[in-house]
C-alpha cells in the first residue's frame, strides 16, 4: 500500500490516550504513520487524583484549562495530533441510587447527533484504522460508554454519502478495534513475575476483585509489540499530573520486568472490512498489502 497510513484513537477524556494504547501510538508515529487522538470531552468534571496536587485552589478553579495544557504536553511527547470533539465531561456518578447526570453533558447527548461530530473528523482525517472502547467502556464510566456508542455509529456512517452529507466527502475506515490493555492474562503474568522475583505486586487486589465480576473475558485478537515505547507511554501519562501520581501504582512494576514479561499492548478486533488472520501483531494487518 502506497497511501499514507493513518490511525485515529477515540478517547473520552484527556489522559485516556496516555493510559490506553499510548505505546502503540508512539510506535506507529516512529514508523511514519499519521496518528490522531480524538478527545470527546475536556475532562471538566474530573477529580484531582494526584494527592500532591489536591487542594490547590488554582487547579480546582481552572481544571479545564489545566487539563488542556496537560493534553498539549502529552500530545507532544507521543508525537500525535489531537482534536477536541467539544463535549462536556459527564463526571462519574457515585452513590446508591446513582444521582442523575448533569444537564448537557456528553453522556446525555443524542447518539446520532453526537456521532456527526466524529464523522466529520473521520472524513477529514481519513483513517484506515480506528481504536476506541468496548460496549462496557473499558470500565463503566458514562463518557466511556458514550464514546463507544458514537464511534460505532460513526464508523458505519462515515463511508455512507447519504449520511451526514454536511460532514464532507465519505470515507470508510477499514478496521475498528477495542482497547483491551487492562486484561486478565497480562495482569496475571505481571503479578506472577513480580512474586517469583520476591517483589510486591500491586495487582493482588485487582485479581481478587476480578473474581467478583460477572463480565465475560474479552477476546484478545491483536498484540502490538511496543516495549521500546513504554518509557514514552509513561512520560505522556505523567504529563497528566492532575490525574496521575508518579509514585502511584501505575509505575510500580519495574520497566525491565514489563518489557520481558509482557512487551505488547492488546486489542480486540471489532470490525474489519479487509481479510486478516488472527492473532495479529499489527493494527494495519490486511491493509498494508492492499
């Protein structure tokens, strides 16, 4: 294939792109692939999760601007392009019963109408491959679930000139993937590797909670080798300093163990309009040679 390869990663909030598939994106950027992150919301209702920054009145008052600057820094580190879709963060409702979602938030938008914004971006950028979340959102945040919904609609509609005619000339992406980096096989492998080396594992409680989940195990179809870009992934994630504690659990597994035990990032192939054989090691499998 002589045409420029292009990958679009659709995410709910700034920081999601750095915790889900970031090493994959950095790898493809290094190979000359054009990579665009579509960020659905500004993260306006996100909590300050880094204990070192909690209570800072400036950050609390200007969280939207702060998170936008963090996104700029992470984008530069990863070498990707990035566009905001312009929706407002829904927040993560807590309590029993759950409170209603805020009026006007992303998760309450009409799915077809909201998908039109993404269709316009797809038709402009013309990606062959799109990544997003599964129907559970990866985890059940209302914005993650809504991100899944609009991406599914947009993937089908972008190639149909009868739909969203105002959004530009039709373009049909060829493959759609769900990010599945937080999968049980990877977690078990790293957990056991740490214990075998006499080290503490941050995954013990995760694995116990996993037993309580009734969700089915996801099908991992695609393992992208990207260990050489794990440091870039972590640097991009740390750029989202309001969301990530650099001394927290995300970074407790020594880098050499990560690279040795689990040197890939994983995906679930959800839709493909090209022939490919599973398992894959490349999101563009079946596209590069067409």
